[in-house]
């Protein structure tokens, strides 16, 4: 259990934050990562190296030779020489992130084989590098009920919903992680960027750092930029994957401010800036409305560092869903707040009792079970839990009485609605069969049929209202 | 430190060796063959195997290979696992077992298709081979031969042949090996076998899956630039 630091350029060896890990300094580690194997390090948990002085493929190979999966070993890259205390904080964060790693299979290792120029051949093979690619847990996926949120969000069209299950092409996938934060059920996951890894890393930063500090999300391509003063780096596959919840969560974990580096400024080729900018604006609006100011979420690391607003434990933030994070922030700020949003994964569903026939289709297609049908012998209720709603609007699309505005979705962060818990939106009686006593249909649905058929089919109406389909 | 494949040709030779050793791993484990496999594993590791992602799955099998102390026990277990006996093998190592319905006569169809496929590759099993052409060892050996052809084409700087070989490799992996290998490996895992066989399944599956990614990478690499020396 070791944090390994390359000690070139006078880099000091920091103290561990806790006694549960060792810190080992090695000269020349960047240039010769196999020094790790030669020194007999058996369980490297995180590495601190120098900008532009190492080849990630060699580093991953050296880690792999110890029997450890390199996808779970964070590599922190230093630019300017940081102080011993900054190094301690960086190391503590990296170790915490490693310890929250739940493992990765071979299917998660996406090959990136650089081709390099050489004297021997114009084009030669470099050292293979691997990035963590997402996978889809079919047991959690709601594709069978029509959910296509990941497919619609994928910038490389690598997800295919044909056949009722989501299949995925690792060859075309950029592993940006947008599908991960878009998935309403947690079926899609990137093993190297699980929410718990991120919250544990940030918690370790704030625990170690005595001064107000910021968290700077950067994409994996921006690793080469190193560390900036007072801003501690958290690597994600692409900053375009950051949801509102991910952008705001560091503030609850003790960070004073959050920054996310856009693709264009980091030199990243994924070009998901528009997505980040939308969510950055929404997160800023929430921070401002809750009374925490408009400079908590920034696209740059300029400006002074305000005092932190909270210090929740990492476990309190769960998966960093937008609604969870917003509600946790609201308990620390203004209580009675409603913030409309176009990009937040939240929604408040309401039902028009005059036009809803309680057909249950909305509950059937809801990917998160925010809408649910509860049946008894002679009644049926449609219930709703705002905390679970991700605002996907599949319920609205599925509603057969959409023209009558039977169901509406209002995308807003709403403290009152989120705190309400599961409640009944509509309740109605169910007609029962006079012969067998079984359920026929909700009375509201039979009324609707009657209004459509009028008096022309009185006999039919009388029959379908009295007998179930088996007894007619 | 290990020497990595520096050129596409060396990479093809390395892949040829990987398929070869896994092919041998599914043949009867005679002491001589086990010795050859250990030597082969040493050579492959020296060719940069730890730089490839499937090394994490390779390592447990490699350790099991090195720590065999009872060759008879291994041979007996091999028969139970892979050789059809009175009750059938615990995990039959043939494609047709997983993809064909014997009652509908589909086994012969699978074998005929494979034989035809090997003919298009200008390959045929040697007369001493008694296994059917859909045996895992033969399919892995076919991949090894295709990699060897690819390496020769690269040596001759014949880019057209290189691409034909890459297409053949990609097609054979997608249409044959990877169709049934995952189920076969699941069956090995369920059979609660010796470490040598228990770890062989994940090692070969992760290698073959990885290799499909390598083939896809090689297919999209620029042949014109590579040919300029």
C-alpha cells in the first residue's frame, strides 16, 4: 500500500495523511518506471510524476507487473514544484480515489496504441496505453421500457439500442463518460471514475488541506498541465460528462469553489464544451439562488477563494445525482427555492385528474420508478417521488391522453417538491367483473371510452363495463 | 526490462506466439508440452507482454503453470475437463457444442463451414490431428497461422496481403472464436477445476478480446506510411 513519488527536480517526499499507507520516493521514476519493479514495490496505489517526463504506457506496464490493475492507480502529474503540504494533499486524494476503486475487467481496458516516428522506421509502434472504458449492466438498464437517454447523449454514436438492449462499440467509443452521468439507473459505469471515487478523492483533499481550496476537474488529456496553486485536480474522462450534481458536490465536501476546464483550453479533442457550458451555467444559477454566490463554479481558476460552505462525508452524496446534491445544498442555504432548468436531471410531474385515465403507461415506461402504479382489488393509484425523477419526459411521450394534457413535466429544482417524498398523484376506482370478480379496467378509462363511443354502441359499452375480457 | 514489439511485424510475431501457447494449453498436458509452454511463456513475457492489458488475467495462469507439481493429476483433470467421456466433458472444447444443435444435424454443418474457411486460408489440419476442426486448439492455431502469414506479408512489404490477412483474422475472431469462447470459459469456471485450467479461461478470453481490438487498430493504421523506410 504505497504512494510512489518521483523525486526528480528536488520533489520532496510528503508525509502520509494517515498511517495506512507508505510514501516512497524514487529518483528517475518518470524516465524508468520499471524502477518500481526493481525496488520490489508490490502494491502501488498512486503515483506522482512530472509533466512530459513519463510515458503512460511504460508506467501502466510497470504497475501491471506488480499484479495491480493500472486503471485503478491514479497518476498525478506535477508541473511546477509544489510544497510538501500540497504534495501530501495530492497524495492523500489519489490514495483515497484508489481505495474506492472497485476493480475493472479486461473489457474496460480500451487500447490506445500510439504510433511514433523513429529512425529505424518512419512509423513504429509506441507503447500501448489503456484508458478506462464504460460498460453497461444489462440488469440495471431500462432499455426494455424504452429508455434511450445514453444513446441520445453519446457524442460518437457508439451505443446501439436495436433489439431492445443497449449494445456498445468500444472501438468508436471515446470513453468520455457522458453516458455514465446521463444514465438514470446507474447501469452505465466507468470503473475508473465512479462517483464514490470522486467524492472520496475530494474529501481527502479537504481533510488534508488547511486553507480554503478549489477543486479543478480536468479531462485525462489535460493531465499534462500539472497542478495549480490552491486548486486540486480531479481527473475525469471528459469535463463534458460533468452533471450539475458533479459540479456542485465538491462544495458540499468542503471545497470553496469548483472549476472545470473546457475541452478547447485543455487541448482535448472530444469537443464537449457546449455541454459543460450549459451545466456550468445551471450550477452557477443554483449556487446563486441558494445564496452561495455566483463565483463558486468557474470555468477558470482566477479570483479569490471564498470560505467553504459545508463538509459532508463522501458517503452522504451517494451517486451525486442532481436532486440529491441540490437538496443537500438547500439545507445549508435558502430553504424555499425553485430553480427552473433545461439541463438538470430533475422534474416535477403533475397529473390532470380530469383527463388522466390511469392507464399506468407512464409508470410502466418510467426508467427510475419515480412514477409507480399501486393497485388494490378495486383501486389503482399513480404515485410519484420527485427525488427519483430525472426529467426524461418518457412519461409525457408515452401518455395516450397527451393531447388532453393529462400529464405534465416541469423541469425545476424545487426544495418543497423534493422534500415531499413519494405521494399519490391520482387515485381511482377499478371496475370489477360481475361474473368472476376480476379487474376490468380503471373506471376513468371506461368513462373515456364511453365519451369516445357516445351512445352509438350502448350494448358494447354495457358489456365491457360489466365483464372482464375472459368472461365476455 | 522487457523488449516491446517495435514494429508491426514484431507485433504480428508476438501475437502468433500468444495464439500458439494458448493452443497448446488446450492440448493434452504432457510433461514435455508443459515444459515447452513454460519456455514459451518466458519468451512472450520478455517480448513485452506486461505492457498489454490482459496481463492481469495472464499472470494467475502463468503462476499456475509454474507451480505444477503433479503432472499425472493435471492429465487426469484435463481428461475430465476437455475430453468427452461416458458422462461427457465438464467443458467441451469444441465450437459445435455451443453453436450447433446435434439433433438437427447442425454439427456437420459447422465442421464443413470451418473446413471450407480453413481452405480459403490455405490451411488444413495435419493428418496426426485427431480432434475435430472446431476444437479450441485448432481454432487458436489457425489464428496463430494467420498472424504468421501477416508477419510474412509485412516482411515482404506487401500491404495488400497484410490487409487480406487482417480481414481474415477479424472475420475469424468475430464469426467463430468470440462467438463461443465466452460461454466455453463460463463453463470452465463453473467446473471448479485445478488452478491451471481455472485461470486458463479468463486468460485466453481476455487475450482474444484484446486481440480483436489490436486487429481493429492494425486495420486502420496507414499502410502507405508504414511502408516508407
